[in-house]
C-alpha cells in the first residue's frame, strides 16, 4: 500500500495544513491528541513515545514539501492560463492534441488536448458595411505533465472548462480593408492533481504527497486586427493580422490559489481562398489552404515553451448544386509546429448566419 499524504487546497494550504498520514498499520492523524493517556489509556508508554517520535521526525519533510508545492501550485496555475489563451484563438469548432517537449532539467514534458465550441452571430449596423457581433463559447482542455524532482518523478494533471461571452465590432476602412475588434469575458474552473515524492532529509520516507484542488478564474480577452487582400487583382487571397491580449485572475480562491497572469498572442494569417474545386455530378468539394504564424508572449509562451509556432490549415467545403444548405459546412485539418511544441487538430466550421432551416 503506497503511503500517502493528501491535501485539499480549497481549505488553504498556507493557512490550515490538514494532513492525513496513511501507514500500513492504520491511519494516524496529524493531531497528537490520540496519543495522550486520557484519549488512549491502554497504549503502552514506550509505544506512545515511539509513534510520537516518528510523527515529529516526519514534519520537517512534510513542511518542506508544503513550501515547494505551494510555489509549484502558483506557477502551474499561472501557466495554465496560457492554455486558456490558446483556446480563445480557435475560431471554429475544433478538437486537437498537442505535445510540449522538456526544455531544461527542471521543466516538465507536457501533453494536452483541447476542445472549442464557439458561436458568432453578426448584425449589420449601417450601409457603410459596419456590423457588430455576439460571441459565445465553451472550451475545455486536459493536460498531463511529468517532471523530475528530488527523490523521483512528479506527475501533474489538469482539467479545465471555460465559458465565454463577448461582443465584436467591425467596419470597412475602405473598399478593401476591414478593421475588427472583439472583447470577451471568460469564466474558468480548473481542477488539478499533483503527486510528488517527499524530501526526507534523513526523516522516515512517507511516500508521495498528493494535492487535489480546484480554483476559479476570470479572464478578460480583448482583440484587434485588420483584414485585407494580398494582391489587388486577387481579392480572394486575404491577409489577416490580429493581436489578442489576456488578463486572468483567480476568484473565490484561497491565498494559495490567488494568481494573476498576462499573455499576448500576435497572429498573422494568409487565406488563399478556394483555388481548387473538385466536382462530382451534383456535389463538389472546394479546397481552402491557409497558413498562419503565431507569436506568443507571457504565460502562453511559458505554457507552450516556444516564442512562436507555424500552423498549416487545409479546409474542405462541401458544395451541393441542388441543396445549398451543405455549402455552409466546412471541415479542416491543421498541423502546428513550434520550437518545442507541436500538435494537430480537426475542425468543423458552421456558417450559421447563412443557414435556412425552413
């Protein structure tokens, strides 16, 4: 039976450390009241002294682990907001899997998966082409980390769910250039399991310390960008540049979990339109290639261990010459590659504004 020290961070590790030490002979509480003769008059004095000595000798190891894990919780909480930023950059219904390589002796190797379900509805405002949009979204990520610590290897797992809502506005600056901006507010719940071997320093080895906690976070996400054709006579080729900023802070959290973090993404994308169409009787497939570079700053840089990454997208839009309903669906595959980061994702794009359900 693996000996275990469990801790719930929702009760604040820094304010009120509650430890349960599980030994093969039974459960020993951190409070020594049960060793007193009043509470347990039948325990021999020699045995009482021996058990108390073992518990006291373990405390320096436990408290040392507490300090290290407290720092790790804060660091990992802040880093996880980088993944939330990464989720916000996905504009289509998408699911992906990614890997982050180990870059230093102390850094973890990570793998994570994402899922994003966005919804956008646009409303025209004036004849000048300006319009505003309603934005809603749901995102989820699952991440696993492994890294080396004293006396062994630590394992960390994350689960996070995020709901977002916001507004967008865009207008034409001239016949070719469109300016756009969005502002979103996201609420996230983050669950974390952290298993690390204790540092004994001569004390009896307890085993692994396991921290199970969850925290809540609010994120403010403004973005601004421009979209315009690359070539004057090739208007289907579009270039888009966009800056995304994220500020995240924990809410309803204990002192251990209080974290604020800032991240920025600068995204440059080339959309080549639909240069190739394959027709088959009453059906067809239009192929849309895209190429994107994203520069990362702040916590998203820390989370993905890279300053930038490239993304190649290949989208396929169904074309029905009899039922135009299918023309509003497209499917895509993306491959991402950074310095220490790589991944792939599948996406489905619904043009709900053009759907006619009648």
